C-alpha cells in the first residue's frame, strides 16, 4: 500500500513540472528584476497564464503587495504579458519570434523555411556550428542563430567579426544574454567594426585602455572617473601609450609636489611627438634631455659669475671665439668726450 502511494506522489511530481521556452531564458529572464521573474514563473506554474489579475499575484504572497504594480508593469514593458481591461495574459513569445524571423527572411528576399533555419550558405552553417561547439557546448539557442543571421546579412559583418562577437561575449560572461549580445553587435556596426582588421585594432586599444585605467588608478591611489577616464583613454587611442610608457611617465614627474594626470599626459604627448613608441626609447630621450638641461644650467651659472664674457655671450654677431673680450665703449657719448689732449690744454691759454 505504501509503495503504491509513493508511486502516486512521484507521478504528481513529474506531471507538475513547468515548461518554459528556451527563448524566455536567453532573451528575457536575465534582464528581469527578482520580483518580476518570480511573478512570471509563479503564474506559469499555476497554469493561469490566459487570465489573471493583480489579486492572483497578491494571494500567493510571493512578493510584497506594494511591489505588485511595478512587477506587472515591468513584465508588460518586456513584452511578456498583455493587459486587457483589468486582466492579464501571457504573450506567445515563441509565435512572435517565428513571425519576426519570417519577416526578416522576407526582407532579405528569401522564402522562409518554417521547418527549421534556412542555411544555404556553407560559410554561415560552418560558422554557426563553430560558435555552438565553442561557446555553447553544442547547444546554441535558436535566438542566437537569428543574431548570427543579423550580423552577416544586415550588418554585413565578416565571418571572423561575427565569431569575435561571441568570443568577446563569452569572455565578458554576457554570451547567454541575447539583449546584451545584440547591443554589442549594434555598437560594432555603428562604429564601423565590420571587418576583422578594424575590429582587432579597436579590441587591442580597448584592452590596453582597461589595463592603463587599472595601472593609473593604482599609481594615483584612487578610483578614476569622469575626466580622468577620458584622459587615460586618449593616452591609449591617440598616443599609443603602453603600460611601460605610462609607468615611466609617472616616474619622470615624481619630483612634482602635486602630480596630476595632465603632467603625465604632457610627458606622453612629448614622447609621441618625438616618434617614441617604447619605454627604452623614452628612457634614452629623457636621459639626453636631462643632460642638455644640465649643460644649459652650467653655462648660465658661468655667465652670471664671470666679469669677462665671450663674444657670443656678449651678443657680438659673428664672434666665433671663446676668448674673453673687453666690452665695447659706449657709443652714446657727447662731443666733449671726443676732444683731443691739445684741445684740453688750450683751455688754459699760454
């Protein structure tokens, strides 16, 4: 008797499993707040998906009553539920997705194949399989096939750019969020990163920028924001600065009592204008610059402490010798200064 009862309990557990379409998990669930997600899952579990109201939600006490309105509004904004008068119902997100796919195929001039994804191009098929195996353990959700099509046919991405999109998404742990992945694809398209050469250049700059922000924050002992972030970004994008160059630029300005990022940026700009690209080149340039400044300071001290000056130091044009010269007599003299000795003696008579 007890064994039969156990079977009945097991049967009820199996029958009561709630089924959710994959598209809900990859397109919607990750963007919902905790309260909105709980409401959607709970209503799905109860089977009241075709007609429910706020009282239905409140009676289960799954979220605070005062949060119900906000959760329902969020679900409507996401396109998951539809309101009619005072009741709500679940929207058919699978049917809507199929319709969007059909319209997208027609816009491309293709006849939609409703039995599965149309894959006439060998490159597209190979690309999708590679993405599926590498980043989704061979189980690429349908919605991401749609994203691949959009990248290849609407945005005109090169195949490697499309692959890089999923690679970047995987590294940033956003590869399972369709919304975040679509946002990144749109950003690349708007910035013109549709070929692998331009994309890899930008990805290299972006990674270098992140490293420079972390390094600069550590050297300044503070978290960067606003203008500081823009300044560091310009070091990477406009000056081609590396971590080694930035570290050296900070050392070059250590003598300042109030070191600022502008000081560091001025040093990096000077090196950039001199065609310097490595820390070794910058170190040699700075060493020569310091030596030259020291020589100039020594010459200034010598001039200030000497009675005699060279022709060049006295401002005599064409003087090429370093021999001391006697300063020229003033040219601003009167006629009496030019009188001869005889003229002076004549003043006293015979």
